[in-house]
C-alpha cells in the first residue's frame, strides 16, 4: 500500500463544508485569517509529504461584501497557509442559513442521529442544499485532474460525488464492456480468416465454428450476412470513462452515524441523498453498523443489490469500507510538551488535591445526552453522600444501600464478561475490586468527587440547541445547589471553548472520563483522553472511560466501561467503578494497566493512520475496479464463435442461462436444432441453467444426456449420464414451513402473484 501511495506522487483534493481557517475581513492582516485545529487538519498536515500537493476546498467561515473583498480574501487565504492550498467556496448569508442551519443541521443531522422529533423540513432548504453542493462540485471540477484523489467529507456534501460524475463524465449510459477475465479480442491478423468463413471445422489444431446462430437454427433464416470484424467487435471492447473524458477518483467519508432505512426514509428526498453518495469510488464509515444501514438503504431506495462491500450500479462499482477515525495524537503530544501545559496541570493538581475528578467534554448538542448524564450524576451523588451518614443515624440503611450497590456492581461485571470483545484485564480488575473494596478499611470517599463539564457552544441560532442549553444550565444549577457546601461544589461548569493546552491538562488530571452520547459516529473525546495519559510526565494520573455503547469508539476501546446511556443506574454504577479502578484499593501498576493498554491502541490508530489508510485504499480501489459495464446480449455470429473456440486449446465449457424462447404465436419453444449441434461436438461441455424446476428441464432437455442440467437456480443438478440430485444433499428444509405463511400473506396482498 505504501509503495502504491508514493510511486506516482499525486495531488489530494480535500472537500469539506469548512476550510481549516476562519476569515475576518473586517480585521487587518494577519488577524484576518484565523487558523483552525482538529483531527482532520492534523491528519492532512501529516500526509502532505506523501503527495505532490494538498488542495482544500470549503467555505472560509465568513462573508465578503464585494467582489474586490472576495479577491483580497482569496489572496490572503493563499498567503495564510503554505503547506495546503486553500480554495474558498463563497456563500451568502442566506445560503448559510438555508443550506447549513436549515437542511444540514435541522433536517439531516437529527435523522442521522435517530432524533426524528427534532427534524424539520422545508423545500427551500433542500433547493439551497442542491445549489450549494453544485457549487462545491463546480469548484472541484475547475482544478481536479485524472490523477488527483478527491476526498469529500460529511453530510453537508452528500450530493457532491454524484454531481461530479454527471458533470465530469456526462449523463450517457455506460458503454458495454468486455469482461476483463475473457480472452482478448482477435488480433487484426486473424480478421480476414473469420470474416471469410461461413462454417468452420477443426483444422491444424484450431477450433472453428459451426452455424451456432439461434436465428438460423430456430427461424430457418439461412446463412448470415458477413459482418466486418471491426464493426461488430467495437461494441464488445472494454470502454471506460477514462478512455474518453476521464474518470475522477472520488472518496466520501461520513463523520456521523448512518441511520437505518426507517430513519432516513423520513427525509422527503432520501433517495436523492443515498444515490448522491454512490458517485464515489469509495465510501467510508466509522463502523460496520453504519455501513450495513447504508447497504440496506441502497437496496430499498435505489433498487441495487450490493455485495458484502461493493455496489454495482449504472455501470460503476462503489466500494464500501470502514475507517474508524483516530485521535489527533500529534497535536496533543506537542501540547503536553509546552510550559503552558505543565503550569496548567500543576494548577489543576493543586485545585483538585484529594478529590476524584470526572471529566465531560461535549458540544452542547441534544445528541450528547447531557440531561441523561446529569440524571446519572445526581443519582451517583445521592448514593455517595448517603455513605457519609453516621453509623448511629442510619447504620441499617447504609448496610441495605451498600448491598444494593454491591448487587448492581456484580451485575455490571457480568455484563462486561458477556461482552463479545470484553477485556480480560478489565474483568479481572472489576472482580478484584468487588472482592476487596468492601472489605477495605480505607475506602474511596465518593462524596469528594468533582465533575468538570466543558460544554462547547454549538449552533446557537438553531432553536433546538437554544432549548437544550437552557435545560442543561437549569439542571446543573439544581444539582450543584443540592449537593454544594461552603467548601465543596460537585460540578465545575465551563461554557466556552478551551485551548488545546488547557484541554490536555484536564485530560491528564481527570481520573475518569464520562462519554455517554445517545448516539455518535465516533466521539474522539474518549480517544483524546487516553492519548493524553502519558505516564512519563509529572502529575499525569491513570484514567478510565465510562463510554456509551452507541458511540463508535465503543467498538475499539474494549477496556472502557461500556454502558447504555439511557440506563441512569448503570451509568452511575460505572462512574463508581471507574473511580475505584483508578483511585481505589488497586495498586499503582494495576491502576495503569488498563489505561496503558488502551493508549497503545489509540496511538497506533491515530488520525494520521486513518487518513493514510483511506487515501491508499482509494488508490487501490480506483486502480483495480474502474467502471463496471453491462454485458448486453449479443447474437452469436460465426466469427464470435470462432473467438470463443480459438481463445485456448482444449475442451471448452458453454453456460447457457435458459429462460423462455417465444415464437411469433407466443408459444414456448426450444431451439432443438441448435442444441443437437451443440451436443454433437466432442470439444464442448454444455451447462444449461434455469430457474425452472427439474421436471420442466427434464421434459425439454432430458434427451441431451451429455448436458449438465441445473434447475431451480442451482438447487437440483443432473450431471451427464446421471440422475437428478440436490446440489447439497444436507440442505435443511424446515425453514420453508416458517417462511411460507409470510409469502402467502404477500400473495394475498399482491394481485397476480403466486408462490
């Protein structure tokens, strides 16, 4: 793969809704262009050396008031980044409102996250979405060449891959292709021999054709008109778009979940969205679940029948694959080497001395499950503070509460054990803690737990986000007011973005990270938290993760405490367990064991490895697959039979897919003269395949003892000079009785249908 990537140094065209910068036209240089950070930015910066150039197309995050200002800011974008060439797509305020806030975030976002009550639709939004996607496609076509790799990102640009195909390769139907595994066409030196012959015989080791044209055999048309080899074979020769105007190499990656058919079908133009992605050569998802949902939608909305990881459609082949995005480990590591990080970590260490720290870092979004998370925190704090009651006041109550918690924790351990990919180290640690924690005299004081919330403002112009912000602020006030004392506050709430140095320090100090979205594509917070657990640095402590089973990261971080985010009791218990594993009775090495195992995996599969893997896969898919043409039915003229028999020496196999041949009067007919001539050849093995039953096949072809007959699409087979038998004698048939009532129901509902 690395050889393929570097052999022909090519250009990568990255296409996303936003450029990795934000412009401020009202400010003077250099403050008019603000650099952005993130996993994708870091990943592309790291793979630049593999390619000639990286071009990034997207909206620069600001508005210009005139053409002159547009030209000035375009020039400033080129000056701002020397490693990546930035090409802006300028959008108006109205387009951003309808395309971004409207269709992308009020129609698509809720459906992609299974949140149908939040979904809203307007025709004007969908129209704006189409226009903006076309603008992006036009900008790509201005610069993209045949050797470039075009990488389109996320749900804002679902239509771009198909628009690229339509605009770049035309709307005409695909040219018929000669399947690649067939022998090559005849060379010009052999053309005259084939054009001059009307019948062939075996001569000098060369097989030549008898009259195999079904038109003469069935309808008695006599000798066929001679046809020029060049005229007839031109339609058989493989032609792909690259033979003419060229074929772009396009990948699409979805950073969000892809929902089930029932969810996406709520969208009025759902078929357009599903088909839009199919223009890509390679489609990437975070998990196999999302890939499976997309395949199901292709079947039910587009009518195509995918294979396990490919979809053949309209003369093309699209590869489906899984590429779990990794954390921005390089930037986190660099931040942790700065003096600012060390100073901030010292401050946090002193501030939370003697405290258990649970960290939550989320965009303030209704998909992140903040209200459910606060419910679990409130329950955890209730039980933690109940443990502080004196033995004289509530000894019996405490004993009962302790037994209840013990039972729940054992149930949680059982769930970990039953996980298909559960970590043996985690199961051992939990079992060890359950056995020893309750017997220890020096138990962890959970009433000293502090929850640090970093809530990043998001899409504040969207009504649903305003509502969730108000609800979260109210709940935090309620919980803090209930459990705070003069010297203790259970929640530290930061409602703003934090720089990477401060975020890395929070990661390094936290004992547990609470990542419980209701649904998420990946959730990189979990991976970033583990990446920051560098044991070699001072004041860095081990950490565990309470992770939602509905986040993509749960399929990679097997040592996390995976929970159902809707199960408040389970989340509260997992917080308790996570803190015991890192601050409880386990020794130092045991506390670090789980953390370091997860960190090794996170560092190996970071954002750079993710980007390299996808781009290399795109090169492989594009070089091997190409376009997939249709194989139209072609009359078997004499010279075509000659191609068949001269392809190689020895016996040939001819497979005939038999349906029904109709005469002019509409009656069934089998071209028996043709089959007699086929049966007479000793250099040919004939296989007749059909969906008809074995009785039908025996009636019409039973006399041809040399033929292999295959009935019911392969269920029954009759080999030459043999009796009918099942292809797989051990096939179980009991399922038919269960399926038959369902089929009968559909027969009753479908006029003219039968089983």
